[in-house]
């Protein structure tokens, strides 16, 4: 698989996630998910930290601290 293929898949995935995340209301971030004990906030933070990891791999940067809260108190 070429770098172009990987980036095209990444772009498609990002677009799909954006469509779902864009529908989340502010009062839903504490809601449970099918992945107990994660809340919507926890799950989105996991996705964002995954993007940070992907970026680090592609750029050769050190891996991110996956224990951080990348969304903060105001995820929107």
C-alpha cells in the first residue's frame, strides 16, 4: 500500500468520523458508549490520541502521551 493510499483512507475515515461527531450535542459528552466504562468524551479522546499517534508515526515525531485529555473541558 502506498503513502497516497494510506492518506486517502485516512481522509475518508476522518470525513466519516466528522459526520458522526458533528451530530454530538454538548450534553452528550458524558453519555455512556458501547465500550464500558468509556463515555462519549473518553471515546473521542481515544480517537484524537490515535490521530496524534498516526501523525507521530508519519512525521517521525515521538509518540504522544495517550493518557492526556486532548479534548479538554470544552470538546466542541
